[in-house]
C-alpha cells in the first residue's frame, strides 16, 4: 500500500512542476483543472484505504495508513 500511495503522491508533484515550468498563459484549465486531474487517482486510493481501515482494520493496516 505504501509504495503505491507514494507513486500517487509523486504525480501531483510532477503536475505542479509542469505548471511552474509552463510559460503560460495561466487559466483555470492550465492550473486548477490540471491539479484536480493530477490528484483524482490519489483521492480514490485514499478513499478506498480509509474505507478498508474503517471496516476491516488490522494493526498492520493502521500502521501502513499512518506512515
């Protein structure tokens, strides 16, 4: 779980770097929409893990989620 979430955290960071490197023009599609798109998979993964942790928690799962 931790390596997968780490990869999903790296994608938004890359999106921010791409926005910063862009010469513009800056509008909604080039900024906020791009960030929202970059975090969709991370949001879904977090929701799934939160649900799993709340319904079938184990010490190992709690430890991985809190890392």
